[in-house]
C-alpha cells in the first residue's frame, strides 16, 4: 500500500472511530473543511503543517519512512 493511501485510511478510520464528521474534525484540528476533504481523498499535494494539525489530534505526526523497509 502506498504511503499516501495509508495516511488517507488512517485519518478516515480515526475520525470514524471517534464518531466525528468531516466538519467536526476540521474544526477541532483548526483546518478548513476543504483541506480535510482533500486529505481524505488522497490529494497529491497538501501542506505538511496542516496534515500534522489533523494527525496531532490522534497523537501522531508525519515522519520519514524508509523506501525499502527490508534494509
């Protein structure tokens, strides 16, 4: 699974687990609803600081991931 798809799935699952709507999560994270929708739809270019605002609510943040996990 691609990293972008993992991020999309993570955010959707966490939001649904907490019974939050997209507008609720956007408001709690301090980001716009359009940004959150773009994030959950896997838009190719997103501001990392705003992605981290959303992830922070779940106790996570973006970080470097090795391209080849077997090394």
